[in-house]
């Protein structure tokens, strides 16, 4: 699931909560929206590096082949 999809789902649950009359149903739907937003934020952090952080680069070691002298 992409962060965009998760945010769309959060918005959908917020919209459903606005239409509910029962407080328990509103609270449940709003909690689900918060959960989706948290998942979207976590997905963003996995896919986009923070601007202030250094990027780690791994350098592969060169391995001598069988034709090395």
C-alpha cells in the first residue's frame, strides 16, 4: 500500500465518522483514520530519506578473477 492510498483511506474514514450519530462509531472510525495516517507517515519515512541525514553508501569489494596474474 502506498502512502497516498493510506491517506485516502484515512480521509474516507474521517468522512464516514462525520456521518455517524453514535459516538462509539465515530470514535472507532476516527481511530482507524489515525492508524492509516500513522502507516502513511511510516511508509513515507521508508521511501524518502530525511533531508538532514547523511546517505549511507556501501562500496562493493573488487574480487580478483581466475585470470589474475
